[in-house]
């Protein structure tokens, strides 16, 4: 029995990680293409993915949240990316940052340390070592201003 719950938990974590990667990829593409209409682009994007669209429901939540709160998210990134203008940040790094900042600011069901660790893992897969340090620095700066526990989620 215990193995079943561990397997479910690992599956959920792997699914969330894959959903975050899909969300980051979409956000990268969305920005690179001039932020086209989400309603038109999301179905096309998910048609190309390995799993059925409903598998990516968490990714869709993240994408919609980033799009809805883009001004606030970009404001936080800009304020915390010392000596970096938004147009100097690599598009992949910007997509990772937007995703993580959205989670930190608007998803209190996800512990902040999880959001930061996931962003660092995404940068390991999709970006370079300098990017990892940059992303970690921006998110660590934001983490210090949060008014909630860093290691637990709101239930």
C-alpha cells in the first residue's frame, strides 16, 4: 500500500514538473511571437505535446495566470533584476522567471521554495549556468519580501 501512495506522489510531482516545462515553453513561444491571442494559440500548442490536453491542466492554469498578471509580474522582475532591462533578459530566462514569479505571488498553494527549485531545474534543462545564477538571484530577492511561510503551502 505504501508503495502505491509513493508512486502517486512521484507521478504528481513528475506531472507538475512536465506541466511547468510545457508552460515555460509556451510562454517563451508566446513572447517570441509577440504575445498572440491565447485562445487561438493554446490549442495549437497542446496539439504538439505528447500527452492529451487535459494532462496539461496545471500548465494552462499557470499560463493563464501569467498572462492575466503580466504587468505585476514584469514589474517585480524589473525591480529585482539589478542593472538589467527587461529586453536584455534572455527570452527563455524571462519565461522561467515569469512562471516562478507568478507562483510566488499568486499561488499560495505552492510553497515558495518549491517554485524557486522548479525554476532552477527548468534553467538547468533549458538555459545556461549564468542564467541559473541570475534566475536564482532574482527569485531569492523576491522571496525575501513574501509574507508567508517559505516551506509550506496554504491548505
